[in-house]
């Protein structure tokens, strides 16, 4: 798999199928049906559309139980409150949208399980913005009940870490094991269609050698989707580099022993040399193609961390978010991740422990 790949300037291959703890059997699948990409039916936008559909039905014969605010602008907290504590009709509207969304999610899972790279999957974790609400957790649980009720032996559960942190924490599993010798922290980056987040991870290896106690020591976020005019690719890259340099300075002042390693999660299909083949259309500017290489740009801007040359490894963002679950899946042979937000991310893993056995 990864043996014949061409590494980038950092000396390590990007987007590799062979990682220290798992084999990445599949990632970034773009499933289609007669209506288009099936992932569009379980996006954040799709759920809001279901809420709006039910509100339209209510408004046809009476007042809107959710008030005047547009469905796209109702916060997740407010939806949760309406579900649990709101008037019965408001609760019913939100619950009805959750039920329809759960049916679509269950249908999507069935489609993935029919793919070659997803066969024999026993567990799926769901990350992204959906997980970060009671409404999302209910949708995940209801989808699992639908699947298991139909006789399918599958576990569907929310990702354990907050999705904002899972996208960083998973980066620790991109690093070769020897990188932790003498270091207690490293840098991680999570690039998305709405924001770019970077942070310093404390490995806490003395507390948990299996990396189950990795924590985000500090992180910074830039919501590029809110900027007007929209930033160019070069502006986005420079902003990321500035954030990383600031985090390096802060880690040094805090006497952290920062490893000369940066792990990056980025949307799209990541080539071994660090370029993005496809899937980066939601990022600011044009990131796809051979003329742009983010890992190389970072190495150029930050050639050394401490006394050693900087190493950068980039992988698909859903893969990295899924990797945050590695310590909890040592005894599970085949498992996957679905990240639901602006779009649908996906990856399926085989634990290397089971491969060795």
C-alpha cells in the first residue's frame, strides 16, 4: 500500500494507508444515486431543511411552533431546548425532523457497508457537528436502533471527544512512534470548509502509553467563512503559519518539549506527495492540483522546531478525526467513521493489532 508511495519534502508519505496503529482501508468515498451525492442527505444543511419542511406544514394551518427565526439560524442549543423543554408541538416538530434524518442516516450506513472497503465493519463512530448536540446524539441512536432492528449487527455511536478536539487529537496517530521519545507535545492542524483550527497536543504518555489521555493544551481557530472579502489561498496559508508560529512560542514559554512534527487533517483525497487530488472545493481559493503543496509550504516557513528539522504529515480530515478513537478500538478489527457537517467525511480502518494476529 504505502510502500510504493512518494513522500513529500518532509520525508514522510501523506495520505498513507499504512499508519502506526491502523490500516486505512477506505476514505473519502463519494457515493452517488439518481439524486446526486448521497452524503448531501445527511449534512447539516439537510437537517435544517427537514426542520424547515415541518415548520412549513405547521404554518399552513396555524402559528409556527418554533417562532420567527429562520431554520438555518436556530442554534443547536435552542433546538435541544425545544426538543426537551419546549411546548409539545415544538418538541414534535424537532423530533419529526430527527426521525426523518435518522432514516436517511441509516440508509447511508447501509450503502457504505455494501462498499468493498467497508465490508465486515462492526462499529462506526459519528463525528462532525452533528455529534455536538442532544438532537444529533438522538439521531445517531435512532439510526442505530433502525439498523439493529432490521437485523444488522452494527454499533453506531457518537465520537468520544468533542469534534473540534477530535480533529486535532487524531493527528497524534499520524506520527511514527519514535517521534515521542524525549517530547511531551506536538502540533496539530484541522482544516475545514468553515474554519481552520490548530493546537498543541499534550501526549500524557506517562499517564497512558496507549495515547488514550492525549489532550489539547491550547488551540486557536480562524473562521475563514466569516471573512469578507473571502480570503485567498495564500492569505489562508499565511494565517495558518502565523497561528502555528504563535503556538510554538507559547509552548516554548510553557516549557513544553514540542516534537518537530505537525499532523494535518484536510478535506479531500490526499496524494503521497502532499498535494490534494480532489475534494478541496470548500477551502478558500484553489487547493487542488500539483501546483500547490501545503505540507511543503509549512516546512518552508517553519523549517525547524527546536533543534530538529520539521516533519509534516497530512491526511484526509475524516481519517484524522477517526484516528482519535484508536485507543478505544484496539480490540475491534474493522471500524469506521462518518463525519457529518458541511459535507460528509468517511473512513474505514482495520486495527493493526488484528492484522498482526
